[in-house]
C-alpha cells in the first residue's frame, strides 16, 4: 500500500495532533495549525526517506506517522524557541 496524497494528509494530521499533545507548551494548537505542522513534517519525512535514506516509498502509514510525529515535535520545539512573545 503506497501512500497517496490523501494518505499523506492523514499522516500529517496524525503527526500534528500527536505532536501537539506531546510537545505541549504555547505552540499553535487546533486542527488547522496541527494539519499544517503535520503536513510540513510529513513532506520533510518523505523527502528525507526518499532522497537521503534511499527508500523508494514508505509503505506503512504507521511508520510514516511515527517519523512525521518526531519531525513535527522538532518543528514545534523550534517554533516555541523562536517565539518572542512573553
């Protein structure tokens, strides 16, 4: 089962929501910010896996979601470190 465009949206949404729960803090929450952060993380994960690791495709939605979640947590931590409000 190869991931299609809709599959990557699902992976991004899963990654964004889970990263929001794990990272916590004052980063953007809600469905839309989580989807955007998750999609960015999913695109980065897909690019790294295909270009750097050499994997032709991620066939498991769970492995993709796990790797994208890690990337989304890193993105949320970077956003939290760069926010100057407080």
